C-alpha cells in the first residue's frame, strides 16, 4: 500500500520561469456515497462514482517565477471576474499540498476558472474545480521532472485533488472511479481514486445522467459541515458497514448488467445519505418538496413502463436521473412532460458518463 511519502519529491532536474497550462475536469456523481471523513480528507467509507462529461470546470493556470518565496502568491478569476470569496479555500489547499509540491511558493499564479454549470448548485463544483487545479499543478511539476510516468502523474493528481475536496479525487479519471479501501478492489486506496478495474457490462456503457436543477441556490449547510456531523452520529458505524456491502453489490451489478440491483443500491444510497443529514445533531434537510415530487414521479413511471430509470441525489436538492442510452428518447420525453415543471426555471442539464480530465 502506497503511503503519502511517495508523493513528496526528492528534487527536480529541470527549471521553468513562466508559462501556462489549461485543463478541464468533470464533476462526478457518487453511486455509493462517501459521507464522513477522518483527518486529512481520508474517507470514513469507500465510494464509487460515475465521472460526468458535460458538467465540468475549465481552469487556466499561468505561472511566473518571483523573487520572494516566503508566501503563496496568486490572483483568482472566476468566469473572468476577480473572486475573493474563493481565496481562503485556495489558500487552505495550497497549505495542504505544499509539502508535496515544494515549488508552489516560488511562483506567482494566475488562476482563471469557469464552470459549465451553476456554482454551488448541488452539482459537485468543488470536485471539478479542485481536480482541474490539481491537473494544472501536476503539469507544472512534470515540466520540472519530465521523467514522471503517467501512472504517477494521475495518481498524484487525484491525491492532491482529494486534499482540496474529498470527492475531487474521483474527477481525475473516468468513467467509473472507486475511492477508499475495499476488499473487492486490491488496488483501492484512501489516498486517491482508481478506475473501476473490471469489465463493465454494455448495459452501463454511455450511461445517461440528466440533472434536474430543483434549487440552484447555495446549500444552507455545506458538505464540509455535513461530513463533520458524522463524528458521534448514532448510525455512523452501521452506515459505513452498509457502504462496504453496497459497493460489493454494485460492483457485481456493473459487471453483470444487473440494472435491478443497480437501481436498488443507487436509490437506497441516495436516501441513506439524506437520512444521515436528518438524523445528525444538529439535523438538516437539503431536499426540497419538488425533490420528493420528482422521486415519486420516477417510481410511478418505472413501475408503469419497466424502463430502468432511477434517481440519485448529492448533498443538495437536485435530482440526477440515471438511465441507459437505449432508453434515452423515452426518458427525455418523460422528463420534459412530467419532471421539468418541478425544476427551477425549468432548467436541467443532460450529461453522460465521461472519461475524466482533459488537457487543452
């Protein structure tokens, strides 16, 4: 098992005065949820996610050598405008990763970032944002150490992204990513995400995810606060054990093409995540009335048609509608006719399983 130490460089063979990189990294949607974490962004339980394709963050990183290497130095732009409210999160991220990227204080950075989806809408923008930034930093490290292997590059990028936002480690690669140690996955690690190592049944290739934007506002309770409430939660240990069991079940379903088990696990996981929020102290509810309306409509439609469409939720009110590619036309018609009415301003995003971060 690799330890964090493998990501601490011993020195660099090359230098770079200035330049820039640009990467996009997608959001991801967990099928088995991670909720609760230990020190240093270590997950309390393993998780598995679909990497998305269209919902992504595009980040350009320009770097220039500076004289004073005492402090971090960066300018931050979000969608072309200075964004001071992001600064504390980036500073915290740099403090966490400087031991693994010792050159960070030697440069002034200009970080220019944009999303293809609404920020803080319950679509994991911190995951895609931190993953995109980690990819850029790794491109700079590779400039200083051109001997670096691809395997190390991607593992370390996932490792660094995790230190910015836990689920960001699942946004580096595609199309299904496992994060957290689990007996069924010999290469799995708490330190970074790994690509699902088994052959996926054709039922799950090009899987569709239509995201219904029920509430685009900022969440009233951040995920960081929610994770912390799992410490001393009365049902925490049972929940962590359940996640291990569900990961085994969903592994088999993905290999065998078993959409019935897939649906049962994915929907149960979504509701369990929200049950953990409702039973923590203090307790909170991130679902909205329209979230429940959509869930009930999906259940009715599935029972009536036999089409294997299901829902999942992240830590928010929005609903991810998951379904196979061969049901796309019918499900989209159902979404337009029956579900869009429950979306804020009738907004929804059509997405599909993707392949991970992309360099521009």
